[in-house]
C-alpha cells in the first residue's frame, strides 16, 4: 500500500511545547485533519538547535535579504546555530521529500507565507522577510505547497491545501510516461 504523503509541520502547530513562551498553540482540528491524510514531520529549528523552552523572543535584524535572528532581551545572535539546524533538517528531507509544508505564521524562523518585520541596529523597521527556516525550505523545495495555520483556519483553504498536496504526491509517485 502506498504510504501517505509527507507534510512538514512546525512542531508548535503539531502540539509540541516548543514556543519561546512555552505556550501550547495547536489546533486539534488541524492536527486531526492533517494526520488523517498525511504523515506529519514536526520540526522546530530553534529547539533542535539547542535553544531552551522557555527562551527569550527573537526578532529578525539586518538586511531583509539575509536577516539575522537576534534575541530581543540579550541581543544574542542565534543565526548560525539555527541556520545550521535548518540545513540539517532540509538535508534529511532530501531522502523523503515533503509534498507540503504547514509552518507557523509570524515566526522569525517559520513564517513562510506572510513576511514579518526586519529591524535595523536602532530597532527600526528596515523591511520584511520570511522566517529563516521558511526561506531555506522554500528555496530547497520550490514546488512544494506551503501554508500557515492562519490560512488553514478557513475550511475551504484547508480542503484546497489537502487537494494540492495530494495531487503533488500523486504526480511524483506516478511512473514517467514512455515516449512513443
Ligand atoms: S514557530 Fe517554528 S521555531 Fe518557533 S516554536 Fe514553532 S516550530 Fe519552533
């Protein structure tokens, strides 16, 4: 039997206590809907990079083209360690590529649909960017449908997402057509 398509999901959306403030923010309805149809692969690049729960909030700083992950309270630069972990996650996924991604909105690491503010050294807005993991993931898997939990809170969008993810998985599993 063919296995269900793989969907990468932010661990906090999958019910894990990984948020900076240790809050649980998942929607059981979303998890039930997705697990019925897909194999979920939860990732939290921040926690997997060794950041604790709870931890200080992080903002994006610097150039909107390549922003850094900077701690709001200490000014610590988490960019290198989190980016390293993002790349390890994506390398791992090359062996079992995802057919979809559901990533947390408004996160400096996971925001994948709507860009979030980037700040300059004076904490003034200098532009907008996607989260560090989201940007790398979209670049590595450019054809994979991506959504966030805000979009998927609307039933038609959730059904539509499931359809396009299923279609992508089906297309990739189909044997190539032979030339006549
Ligand atoms: S938004 Fe991303 S980095 Fe933040 S807690 Fe959720 S999975 Fe981890």
